[in-house]
């Protein structure tokens, strides 16, 4: 009687948590490559060939998807949280409402995907390839991009918060209507890239090099450009109030209609720079158009 009572107490105080998934659903998925409303929590799908799959309203959380091939697949309402997605392939896939929070997505192939409402929060993205991908209404939070390929990538209405792009070499990236405040671009190289109708407030471009970059209608208040090089670029209608450009070099740059009020330009070199209706650090507007 005592043992029975003890068993009941254990069941109520320390209930068994089931991490089992539906084996039939998984096996069916492997065969027909369609998974709708599947619960694959804590499953092991490593190294499976699941290209051209259709997956909706499915939970992959806490699962092992190492080296899975999901190329040319369609995803909607998917939970990939706290999972192992190392070396996974998502190339040429379409994604809507996916959550990769707290997951290891390192060495992944995420090229030429179209993503809407995608969340990467505290995710590991080192050495992954996002080349040619498009993200809309998405979030990158507490992310450190290390060795990550971001060339030809588009970010529209996307939030970057506490993100590090330090030492990254980026070509032809676009940020439009996005919030990318306090992002670390230190020592980064940006070429042929565009920032439009966005906020870069408080971001750090220390010792970075911007070449053939277009920044328009963007808030760059308090941005750090110390020891940076900006060349052959357009920065029009940009708010650089209070920015730090100490020891920076601006070469062949258009600063039309921009605001440099209270900016630090100690030892800043301006070479062939266009000041047209530009508000200078002294508060005087330069209309030498």
C-alpha cells in the first residue's frame, strides 16, 4: 500500500514527460515528402533526402536534422527551435513563419530562399550560406555572423537586434524599411550595397570600408565611423546627427540633403565630396550645390 501511494506521489510531482514522436508520421513523411500538422518533436531525421517536400504546421523542435536535404521545399508554420540543423540544405525553398530560435544552423545551405516572417534568435549561423536569399518581416536577434555568406541578400521590413557582422565581406546586400540599429559592422567590407528607408541608429562601422554603397532616407544618428573609409558612395537624406567620423576618409561621396549636426569630424578627410543643402556640424547649412 505504501509503495502504491509513493508511486502516485511520484507521478503527480515528477510527471513523465513524453518526448516521443509519431513514428508513423515520420515514416510516411520520408516516403511521400508531405507532412501536415506533424509532431516530430525530438525526432532524428539526420541525413535524410527530403528535397521537394511540402511541410506545414509541423513541430521539429529539439530534433536532429543534421545534413538533411530540404532543397526546393515549401514550409509554412514550422517550429525548428532548439534543434540541430548543422549542414542542412534549404536552397531554393519557400518559407513562411518559421522559427529557428536557439538552434544550431551552422554550415547550412540557405541560398536563394524566399522567406517571410522568419525568426533567428540566439541561433548559431557560423559558416552558413545565405547567398541570393530574400527575407521579409523577419527577425535576427542576438546573432553573430561568423564566416557567413550574405552576398546578394535582401532584407525588407526586417529587424536586426544585437547582431554582429564584424569582419564580414559583403557584396550587394539590401536593407529596405528595416530596423538594424546598434549592429556591429566593425572591420567589415561592404560593396555595391544599399540601405534605404531604414534605421542604422547607433551602429558601429569602426575601421570598416564602404565602397559603391547607397544610403538614402536613413537614420544614422550616433553611428560610429572612426577610421572608416567611404568611397564612391551616395549618402543622401541621411541623418548623421552626432555621428563619430574621427579619422575617417570620405572620397567621391554625395552628401546631398544630409544632416551632420553635432558630428565629430576631427581629422576627417573629405576628398571630392558633394555638400549640397547639407547641415554641417556647426549647424550651418552648406548649399554649395
